[in-house]
C-alpha cells in the first residue's frame, strides 16, 4: 500500500482558526465602538439633563423674585418655610422653590429642580440656595402729624404716644419697644392752632413733646424722606376723586385684584395686604372707608366721618381728618404746598401715632431683592 504524500508548506489547518480569530477581533472592535458611542450618547444626554435641571432651578428662583407675594412679608414667621413656586414641563422637567424666613428682612430661597430628559430612571437633580432681602423706603418717625404749614386741631385728638396698636408678636414689630414722639411737628409753634394760634399746644394734642418744632420744615421741603421713591413704586395709581376702600374677600380669600381693596387693619383675610396707593390730585376717603399701607396724595387728603386708615399718609398739600370716627393710625405728613389754609383735625377725629402700624406698612410694601455680592450657591 502506498501512503499519500504530504504537501510541503500546507496551511490548511491554520486558515479556519485565523478567520475565526479575525471575526472575533472585528466583533470586539465593533462592540467596543458601539459601547463607547453609547456611553458618549448617555453622557451627552446626562449633561443635557443636568444643564436643564440647573437652568430650571435658576429660572424658578428668578420667577419667584419677580412674582413675590408681598403678603408673605408680614404673614410669614421667623424660621417658617413654605413652598412658593412649583413648575412642570411637558418633557418631565420640574422645579420647586421653598422660602424660609431667616430674619425680619431676610429670606432664604431653595430651588430643587429635576430633569428626566436623558430617559434615565433617576433624573438629573440640582439644588440652588439664594439669599435675598426685603427692601422698603424708610420714613422718619418723629411725630403723629408732620406738617410744613399750619395745623388746626379743634375738638379732636392728635396723640404722639406710641403703642396703639402695638403687636410685639408681629414680624414687623418684633424686638421693638414703643417710643413716644411729638404730637405735631411744625416749622414754628405759632403754626399749631386751636381756636387761635398761640405759643401753647392746642387742646387735644399730646406727645413727647405735644408740639415739636423743626425750622427746616417748609412747603418746599421733602417732608418724608423717600416719598418720591415711594411714588415711583406705587402699586396702584388712581385719579383725583372720592374713594371708599374696604376689604374684599372672594372664596374665603383676599381679593387682591380689587382696586378698592386696600387691606384690613383689623386682620382677617386681607390683614396682610398692603399697597402703595398714589392718587394724582386731591382725594377724599368717604364714610366707612377702611385701608392700610402707604397712601400718597398729590394734593389734599380729606378723611370724612367714619373713615379709617392705618400706616403712612403723605400729602403734597394738606391732611384734613374731620368728623366722628375719622381715624388715622400710624404717621401722617403734609407738605402744605399751596401755603393756604393748612391741615385740620376736627369734630371728633383723631390721628394717633403707632410705630408698629408704620413698620407693618413699610414691611408690607417692601420688595424682594438680591443680597449684594454672591447671592446664590449650588448645594448639590
């Protein structure tokens, strides 16, 4: 029998393993490339979701500042927290802002935002904290009625003694103590009149002292520092006329859209509603009027019998409070621009100084602004 001859240099047994090895290596390269591209895609989508979450948190903070409800200025207590903004998008992004009162004029906002744009079960998340403060315009607390001209008090009360009302539990009045001021503050004692203008305080005027003198007060002076800034920030501007504001409640809540709703000094649903109301010209508050906040009148303010206002009143000309039950609680300023007649408190009316009422009005109309410097930080 003859044996078959073996071919010299044959590679028949190596080709198949080499081909298999090449296929394996090629598959590994393809799988690696696919894995890398997939991870890059996931990383890109994750970065996009993270940026969207950060942008949502920043946007939520800005919306909260722009749409801040000033009623929280006086209603929120120190250390109290409340959710003030919630936002959702059709693609799954969401943000929630919590406001924490950390001081009388300090607010801490925390925005937590998530984004599910990368399709992950656990969405991207960012938390931003922002430090803000409440800024208002100060008014000098020197007298119950400060006037640049003559003031006549007849069968009425002008009282500079503090404490009515004084709520020490109020955020605006916490850590404050009552302090008496002058009943009247005028450029000259002869401008404080009763039946006649004499050097003595008129009957019905009390305070520390009953009548104070500041020769710098004239009809051309700025009676209350910052009144022009307040006018520029007026939340409600009305023409000259007669008004009868009163608290307005709808669905058990305060109707802040009602232009004749100027809050309620006695509390209730509108107890924390304060406005800066500017009237372009003379104004009359009719019988039964009720309001609080800051009232700016570009002429003469007349309060009739039964009208009540609490806070700060600044009139470019005169303040006339007449009739039984007519009451102004807080502080009033009259520039006496026309140098004729002067302000009048008569016939059972009263002006009573109350620092707490003034501070509540100041705080109630304050704006929420960013703290100077680095006002926000990312927590995680």
